[in-house]
């Protein structure tokens, strides 16, 4: 049990002293960029899916008469 507590204590110490954290302003800017590109990519996939779905529907309507 002592080793687990020691591990957690050392982990927090390493996070505080050895990890370089991105400054808050830059982090917020990067999060906004990721969100914008995620939305744009989602819209592009939705559009492609709608178009391909329409094409497949038209094809099946054509072959079924």
C-alpha cells in the first residue's frame, strides 16, 4: 500500500516540476482551432454522405423501375 501512495505522490510531483504545460492563452487558441476544424470536417462528411446516399437511392430506383 505504501508503494501505491508513494507512486501517486511522485507522479504529482513530476507533473508539477518536470512537465512543461502549454500557456493558457495558447491552449485556448488551439482548442478553438481544433473545434472549428472538427465542425468543418463533420459538415464535409455529412455532405458527402448525403450526396452518396442520394446517388445510391437513385441507382436503386433506376434498377427497380
